[in-house]
C-alpha cells in the first residue's frame, strides 16, 4: 500500500512531467509554417479567381465591360471567397480606388514597409506574417504585396492609357479615385488574409 502510494507520488511528480514535456516538445516546432501555407493557399485561390474574371471580361468586352463587372464583383467576390476559405480577406492600398479598401493603421504600417522594400529594389512579392491577439483571441495575419502588371494599366495606368469611356465610368463609380498613374512593376497594394488560430492551441508551447 505504502509502496503503491510512493509510486503514485513518483509518477505524478517525476514521470508524468517528463512525459508531458516530451509530448509537448515533439509538437511541430513551427506551427506558423502551417498557418502560412494555409494563408498562401487562400491568397492564391482568391487572386487567381479575381484575375480570372477580370481577364475574361477584358478579353470578351474590353475594360468597360470588365469594369462594370468588377466594380460590383470585387467586393462580393472577396466576401464569398472569404466565407468559402474560412478566412478574412481584404485588399488594401495606400492609394485607393474604393474607400472600402482603405487600410487600417496596422495595415498602413505594413504597406509602408513594403513600399520601402520596393524602393530599395527588393525582389517581390513581399510577405509579412504575424500572430496578433484581439480580446484574448489569437489570429494569424498574412499580408502579401500586389504589383501592377501590363494588363492592369487600362484601369490603373496613366490618363492616356485609360480609355475615355473607362475614365468616365471610374469617375462615376469612384469620385475620389486615387488608383491611377501606375506603371507595370509598381507596388500597388496588398492582400491581407487572416484567421483565428485560438482553437488550434491545445498544448503548453502555444
Ligand atoms: C477593368 C478595370 C480594372 C482592371 C483591368 C484592373 N483593376 Fe484593379 N480595380 C478596379 C476597380 C473597379 C477597383 C475597385 C474594386 C473594389 O471595389 O475593390 C480596383 C481595385 C483594385 C485594388 C484594391 C485597392 C483599391 O484601390 O481599391 C487593387 C490592389 C487592384 N485593383 C489591383 C489591380 C491589379 C494588380 C490589376 C492587374 C492585374 C488590376 N487591378 C486591374 C478596376 C480594374
């Protein structure tokens, strides 16, 4: 009897902690790699879908048709893709077309960091990841830079690259439009993907 109690004490005070610590330490050392992969998959899927629609409309009906579709679709598609992928999605820029895409203070800081990297000639895309806590809830934030491509100038380029009827549509839809005057390769903005990671934290090393 005494012996068995003795064993229990040893088990609880020595063996159990050793097993527990060992179990905790074999957890993947870097859970954030998994989060990053999930975010990157969501980013690729969303950007692919958005560009697919845009290019298709551009090919079929030119910028005016693409614009009439994209003006309403971009926000809806962002919400739909976010729901489907189980993440929160937002496109942001320092020079916005749609005020819905205005960055918050945190996003603005990351945009500034990316802009600096662009000016220093760093190789894009630029990526920022961070775990952030809101009201005790942990979120993984992934932000990836967006750069202008040749097919974007019909709606984001210089005045002479944007057709008159497109300029008119843009003026009507987005009276405060700041998102013109870009050249291919320019740093245009970023896509933010974020999701809760609180539910995944079940071991002591989180
Ligand atoms: C047919 C016109 C058109 C083309 C081509 C186009 N865009 Fe846009 N872009 C828009 C419109 C309209 C919006 C505002 C949509 C919204 O509500 O998010 C927008 C918004 C954006 C935003 C979000 C920030 C903001 O200013 O509101 C980014 C980033 C962006 N475009 C990047 C690109 C890139 C990169 C390309 C080329 C791959 C591209 N766009 C091609 C029309 C276009």
